[in-house]
C-alpha cells in the first residue's frame, strides 16, 4: 500500500474516536500492552514525559518539546488529534514521521491488527513508540488522549508526569464531577516519579495529593512556584514576567503563542522543566527562553490563537469545551476590534449548552459542521444557539462559513473559527498564504 492507501486502511479498518465517539474506546490497556509486547516493548527504550489534563495539554507538550530541542536533545513528540496531516501526531525535533515509515509500520502490523482488533488510537500510540525507539530519541513528550488511567499512552514510565488542569469534558467517559475526572487523570502518576500539577482546585487537589502519597511521588503545583507579575498580550506573541519561588530575579519570557490562557500553560511547562533539571537534565535558562519563543516553528503547533491574516483578523482556535471557550473569550475581551464574527461548529457529545451560554449575544454567528459523523448538524447547532439568544445563518462547511464572514466583516473586525478541533482542521489555509499578516 502507498501512503494514501495506508491512511485509508487505518481510517476504515480501525475504530476511530473522531468518527464514532465512545464506541472506539477500549476499557483497558490490554491491546496496547499486546501491541507493545509484539514490538519488543519500544516504550521502554526511550525516556519520556507524560502529559494529561482537560485543557492545555497540547500546548504544554509542545512547549516542553521546543525547550528540549533547544537544549540539544533529540526529542520525540506524540500528540492527538491532527489537524491536516496524520503525521502531525508523531514528530521528532518538529519533523513529521516520514510517509514511508508509516507505510512500513502498518504493512508489518496487519497480522496483529487482525488478531487484536485495536482502535485507531491504540495503533498510532504503538506506531509512535516504535518510531521513537527506532530513531533512538533522547526523550519523547507523550500527550494522553482524553483520559489518563486507561489511556493507551499509560504504559510508559516517564521522567515526570504532568497534569495541566481538570475541567468538565468527556464526562460520559471520565465522570461527572471534577474529583472523578481528576481520579482518572491521576492514573498517570507512577511509583517514585515526580508529578507536576498545573492549577490548584479545592475539589481536585486532595485526589492528586492522595495519589501522589500512595505512589511515593513528589508532587509540585506550578501555581505554588510561579506567579505572573505582568504581561503584554500582542497579536502574535505574549510577553510575561514571572516571579519564581526562592528566586531573586523575575523570569522574562516571550512566548510565540499569543493566547492569554497560555499564561497558565507556560507556568506548568516551566515547573516541569525545573523538575527535569533537578533530575539531571541539562537545560539552560537561555535554552528555555529560546525554546518558548519559537514553539510554533520548532514543533509545528497549530490552532492555538493562530492568526491567519489581519484586516480583518482571522483566527483559528481549537477550544471546544466550556473551560476552553471561557479562556478564549477572556482573551478576545482584552483586544480591541470592531465586531466579532464567530464561525462555530461542534460535535454531538460535548456539553453544547454550557458553551453556548458563554458566548456573546452581540456577535454575528456562522453555524457550520465538520465532515465527520460525530459533528452536530449545523441546523441543530443554529436551533440550540437561538435558544440562548445567538443568531446567525447555517453553512454546509467551515470554508463556506468563512467566506460569508469575510464578506460581512470590516477591516477592524475579528473572525474567530472554533468549537471543534476537526472543524479547525478543515479550514483552507492556502487562501490566507498571501494575505497580509
């Protein structure tokens, strides 16, 4: 099979969460363990960092990978889902896994697919681990899927575990209280492996403290070690001055990710870096600053307040749950613009009402849907939005919605495209390549 045929095989042969939702999830690690055993346990052949959380885990994973790359380490990065190219999930030093490597891995694993019937995610995790082992990376940053305890990635023994935060998302799978969700995420905490928690919360802190004590794992809350002194939010970057516990001088960081929600994520990443330094990893202050200033270029991160053009501003944002949307709207509120044009599409299994209740009623809405079975039909989204006082037209796909928004927008307006990772992934970026930035 060539590369397109290989992808077609993966998408049609394996249960895929983005296509069928919870039915693709496996309730234990049996398949992942079996695949890794078949591959001679590649997950044991490289060092790793494990990152979980409701929001921010993708940004934190990319920040850590960028810093480690700048420190001279050959760095693997496994994230999900992808926006445009399947190989975005599996990178080394920012470079995607070569197509022929994907072809070779799949061709060789077909007998095991027929025997085990793994999910798409289980197989891609095994593929990433094999690739990182074959290429002898120094360390790999591994982002969980949606959980922790039963996530397919949870077969590694990392240098440090990281949990960014806990919010309400995938409650049908992870639990309907913050404590229950935290318990699932805390499943990545390993015996004698330090864990970093990004944010404090009265409901979830006891869960993390108890699990860390049970596992004899040193626990570090980023919020206890770092605090924001001041920041400047610019259209394309974020400048922040941080006070660090026991440090005599403030830490100055320029981050190439402009979303204000990155203020919390960068503190989480810095705490994880401090733990790595304590564990003997050689990372200088200059390498930290350089890595964080070039996250997008070094790692290929997309979709986090990604500005495609100005006049009018067109921004992509993968926020897709209430907590994420709240952070994005806070960022929107800090920047002057004429009118907000909101291109919105969501999937059926999210708490849609919780998101819609947050959205401003004075924005212009363009309701649409991604081309996946899980997508909420645009007409249904429009009807639900109307119940919350939000008005707008429906469009068959995201690019048609963007066309309408651009026709209506003035030069000082903002066109914001978000609500679903899959929706953002279908945006035609080529049309913006020659636009002024």
